[in-house]
């Protein structure tokens, strides 16, 4: 039974695209061989795991499900598709009604911001986790701004007091639900609606790639950016390290094995430094951040989790990004446990967790030097090779 995500992402894609002038709903216009919606969903599914509610024009629900199946890999169980309304706000409201009861944090994201990098989602969730009622990604205003009356320039506006709002815009679920229930006016974004309900909304750094595809020029810009994006060279290598101190509760888990009679390692998970070093090496090779990006302490489902959970999810993340695991080499630096008799067993366990990719495990001591030599903890160093799937 997979854990229910505590984050819900409402992807609003029900707009008509009038300003784009493509003659149909903007979300289904192609940037390249993929639609605006598909590119948006690729970013959503590379973000921390969430329920994904996709809001689309009436009659396009089936197309949206197809896009979602392709973007979500084998996580289509996280996807709900609903029909939008006449305004963005009505579409968001329809999406909110489809959220699961366990969802505590809601991100509302414009499908039109199709190239938004995953780290923007993480920054917004992090701000809510840090206590904000709401948080939105913003960019500084770079043009000189004027106040106008028709064709008359009335005054200059101090751009240092301004910012350009992007999405995903994130909120505590109870705050957003209450604000939408009380809304008595139309707002162009959810931050304005929540602020009108009396809540403070914080700003986090946005990203230039999170621009909204509104006009034909924006679509050309997106097409040029994707055309210019070089196919990532294959194969690629990554390196990862991890350290954990002894002193944890229960039994030692290391290199995917349980070690009865040995001191346990401490940490948010089971402290398996070997598995965590491999995770960092694989994510580094794929350019997908690091273990904190995807398995931070804000992810309760990984509290106490063992190697198979970490390595299985990492393998999924790589697959979703178009990579497969080539092989991994990892070295443990510790006085205990003694690996010689169980090295092959460890290699089998780690390989199984990586979908069968070959894993070599070696172990060494530091001849009494450093914290590992004093028996205070364990270090692990991993190198990973990945290739285009
Ligand atoms: N009734 C609407 C209107 C907008 N949106 C979504 O809200 C986001 C921002 O809206 P915008 O960029 O204005 O999209 P459109 O409304 O399609 O564009 P236009 O205003 O040019 O018609 C888009 O992802 C759009 O799909 C929506 O879900 N439902
Ligand atoms: C929500 C939004 O993308 C934040 O900048 C923007 O307000 C959408 O505005 P639009 O008028 O619906 O394009």
C-alpha cells in the first residue's frame, strides 16, 4: 500500500488560449512533439511526490488522462482529471474539490508555465512547511514601469517594490479552501484571493523558465529553448557520499542488509549510508539534485525507510527523466560491520533494489584514523554510471 501524498498539485489547463490564437485550448498545443500540458506534467512529476489534479476544458478529459499516463510513469494512481470552468478561478475551485482528504499542502500551477523546473515546486512546498500560510515564486521586475492613463504617462513606479508572480502558488490546504469558499470577487491569481481573505503570502525565488506561454512569441521562445537544449550526453557518471554516526535505535541496517548484534546508525531513515551515497551518485549523474531534493526530512514516508525504498524511488526518478542505471560502485569506510562474509549478499540486495543493475561493494578501514577509525560512525563513497533509457 503506497503512502498517500500530503501535497496536492492542481494543474490548471482549461483555458481557451485566446491570446495565443492557436484555434484551440492552449494546453494541447504542441511545443515540440509534446504538448504544453505534457511538458508541464513532466515538471510536476519530477517534483516531490503529490496527488496531481489536472483541470481541462470539457471534452478533453480523455486527452489529459493520456498525457498524464505518459508523464507519470507508473504513478497514474496519483492522477485525477476534472473539467474546468469559465475562469481560471472557477477551474482552480473545480480542482480543489477533487483533492484527497489527506492532502495538507496545495500547489496551484498554470499548465501554461510548461517549462517550470522542479526545484521551484520544492521551494514553494519548503516555505509552507516552514510555516507560511501561502508562498509564491516571484522574479524581480527588470523593465522600467510606468503608471499610465490612456496614452498619458502619469508617473514612474518604483520597481524595487514590485515582483512578477509565477506559479506554482502554494498554500496550506485549510487556508486555500476557506479563502475559496469566502471569495466574492475574481482574482487573476490565488495569492490575491488568499490575501483578500486576510492571509499573508510569502515570496520564494522563481525561475526564468517558469514564464507563462501566453502569446505566439512565448510559444516560439519555448520552442527555441527546447530545441537548444542539448540531448544530455550518455553515458554519464555521478558521485555521492554519506556519513552516519552510530547510536541509533534498534538493529544496524547497512548496504541494504540487517546486521544483528551490531550498533545501529542514527538518522531520519535507517541511517544506511551506503544506500544514501548511491542515491546521491545516481541523482548527480542525472542532474536531478540530491537526496535532500527528493527524500528530505519533510517526507515522513521515508522515516525509518530502508535501502529498497530509497533506491527504488531513485530508479523511478531516473526512468521518468529518461535514464537507466548502468552500474554502481560503492566503498564503505568503517571499523564495523565486517563486510567480507556478506559482500556478495550486499551486492545482490543493492542490485535488486536498483532493478538488477550491477553493484560492486568494497570495504576498508582507516587504520584507526578519523571518526570512522575511532568507531564513531560510517562513511560511504559511491560512483554511478547511467545511460539514456
Ligand atoms: N477558464 C480557465 C482559464 C485559464 N485556465 C488556466 O490558467 C492558466 C493561466 O491562464 P492563461 O495563461 O490566461 O490561459 P488562457 O486563459 O488559456 O489564455 P487566454 O487568456 O489568452 O485565453 C493556464 O494554464 C490556463 O489553462 C484555466 O484552467 N481555466
Ligand atoms: C496565475 C498567474 O500565472 C500568475 O502570474 C497569472 O496571474 C495568470 O494570469 P492570466 O491573466 O490568467 O494569464
